[in-house]
C-alpha cells in the first residue's frame, strides 16, 4: 500500500467560456467522512464521462466525483472548443496499437454523434456546430502535415486556397484538408452540462474539494479538507495534475497553451467550423455564435516537475505571440477582451495512457490527451469503465492500456532544462518557417528532439 500525494491547485483564472457560461459551484464541498464504491478525482470531461458510463453500466454503484475547483475549471472549461476525431492521429495510433487504431478513431466519431444527440435531445445545450474541422498550411514547411492521416484512410478531403478562403475569411492558409463531421463547441457549456447530467443520474459531486492524499488499499482512503472518503475503487481523472503521481511522472510532461478571445466581429463564414494551422506552435481558432474570435496557440512552455504555477492559468506575458499571429491571419480583428492558459498533459507518443497503478491495483488513471480531448475523453471513459468493473472486453484490452511500451521521459531537472532548449529551437524554427525561410542546421536539429521525435 502506498500513499500518493497530489499538489494544491494555483488560484483559478476563468476563461471567456467559463465566464460566459456563468460557471460556479453547483454542489457543496465534502463536509464529512463518507463511503463510496467508486471515487473519481477530477470533475473535467474525463471524470464526468467516466462517472456517467459507470452509472449506465452498473446502476447499483455509488459514484462520487471529487473536484478541487468547479467542474470544468481545468482544461475542460478552457480549451479551444475544436471538435474532431482521432482520424487526424491515425498514423500515431497505428504505430502504437496496430489494427485497433481504426476502431479507436471510429469510437471518437461515435463520441461526436453522442455529443450531437445530447444537444438535439435538449439534454446539453453546448453550441455544438458540426461545420467541419480544417487542418491547414500557411507556409511551405506545413504542407502535407496531414499526409499520414490521408494514408491511414482518414475521412478527410483536400481543400484548395479558394475553398479555404471562403471557409475562413482569410487567405493566410492556402492548402489544407477538412474533416466534415467535426466542428466547434462551447467547452464550458459542455462541462457544466455533463455535471448537470451526472447530478440528474444520481452521481454525487463535491466541488471545492481538493484531494491532498490517497492511501492505497482495499478500500482506498482519499483525504480532503472536509473529510475522508473510503472507496473500493479510485479513478484519477486529474489531467496534468496527475504528474504528481510518482509512477506516472516519468511518462507525463506538461506544457501550456494560450488562448485569447476578441470582441465580437463580422461573420467570417466559418459556419461553426474550427481551424487548426499546422505550425510547430500549433495555431487554432473558431468564431463563437456571438461573433467572438477564439484564437489559441501552443506555447510549448513546460512545467518544472509537477509544479503547475499560476502561469498555467494565465500568462499575460504570453499574449503577444497570439496577438502577432492574429494580426497576420485577421489583420482587421477587433481588440482582445480575454486571455487565459491551460495545461496540456503530454506523453512521448502523443496519445493517452490508461491503467491501474502497479502499487495499488484499485487506483486507475487516464492521462495524456495531448491537447485533443473533446471527442477522445468519452472514449477514454469507456476504457476506464471496463477497467474499473474488471470487464475483459475490447476496451480493457485496448493497446492504450498500460505503461509497457510507452517511452519514459528523462528525469528532472534534465527534462526541464532540455525542454527549454528544444522549445527555444522550435520557436526559432517556427518563426523562420512561417515566412518560408529555412532555419539553421543546429536549430533544425534541436527542434527535432521533442519526446517521441
Ligand atoms: C488551452 C487548451 C486548449 C485545448 N483545446 C482543445 C481543443 O480545441 N479540442 C480538444 O479536443 N481538446 C482541447 N484541449 C484538450 C482538452 O481540453 C483536454 O484533453 C480535456 O479537457 C481533458 O479533460 P480532463 O477531464 O482529463 O481534464 P480537466 O478538465 O483538466 O479535469 C481535471 C480536473 O481535475 C481537477 N483536479 C486536479 N487536482 C485535483 C485534486 N487534487 N483534487 C480534486 N480535483 C483535482 C482539476 O481542477 C480539473 O478540473 C485543450 C486543452 C487546453 C488546456
């Protein structure tokens, strides 16, 4: 039996989405000692989808979600709202799990259908608009970023410069592909909607309940300020904060992504589509139904160890890079009104890992969505549900389960220092490539030294 420590969260900074949805706690903090069958730590998409899938599969179980902040306060309420399947990563998936890759990609398409059904049935109003997901190039180095997906049979089709212009209202990208059954969503409305559904279905949720320690065993004990939870099974759905778990730390590194929102502007013609420009510092945007441009950029800033400081909630100094790109893509864009950041849980193979801790087989985890989670966490929740219930089905046998075959990252501080050097090289390479220049040989070499190559 091992004791696992989790770190306290930094003070929150609310994204445009969370402010727009009027997000606040809807459930009381844990106020006494309780007993439950399954305790889920983390009330983001993964924790809430897992709670809902467990409820559907085993209605007799008592399920309790413990959330340090408010549900959706983490990445789930702060993301870019780009909804797309795993077909874009079919080459990475195939390399890792072989022929199962296609069924995992199809499962994310099913998850998009499920989101649509939740909206059309009136269960969750999440501004889901399946206007397509555009994956584009705005310089020579980005051309063909999607070739691996095309070769893997992804349901994407090419777009030329005129089609991209008509769909985005800018000619900054001139080549690309579109996944038609994809689009955009209001991420915070989705997270809060999942919370409401969980409550309707008899799942107990305690917000403002940071779990500081988990003692493994049978049962496990979770310690939070308001009480102790005895649970037969525990699911860690703590995203980047799972880096504090000793067994997981060697496989998980955390970077941030920075988003800005502008004042409402004229319709760009996106019609609910979202756009991802294939730069090394990935650039992504959508326009809300109210006309705001949501414009995000991966900064590649890495955390030191498991310490996610306040800069992972907001980094005012990082806004300049987004504004510079905004001026390039939409020179006439109105002023920015909101800015925020969020942590991205990354693995060397850029795909998640699910499993149970080797020291404590009653503690399960799902980590490493690598910045793509809206249609992927519902699939992860299927896998976690089968693992928790001990079902010997295809979900539990998925190649995404287990640490075997997954690359370990260097230990700290080598990891942090190395990542800073690589990040500086990537930034320089990106700046050169965006204007069709070739960076120097050293920058080119260093920029390839990312985990997983
Ligand atoms: C800036 C940004 C942009 C992104 N853009 C997209 C996008 O456009 N499309 C897409 O598909 N994906 C995107 N993603 C990824 C997507 O948001 C995530 O993969 C997804 O939200 C992960 O869900 P989660 O439940 O694992 O994590 P989270 O939503 O982060 O949930 C984890 C929860 O655990 C809680 N927690 C942590 N520690 C404790 C503790 N000790 N006790 C109790 N609770 C705790 C946190 O408060 C948090 O609410 C983006 C992510 C970021 C950060």
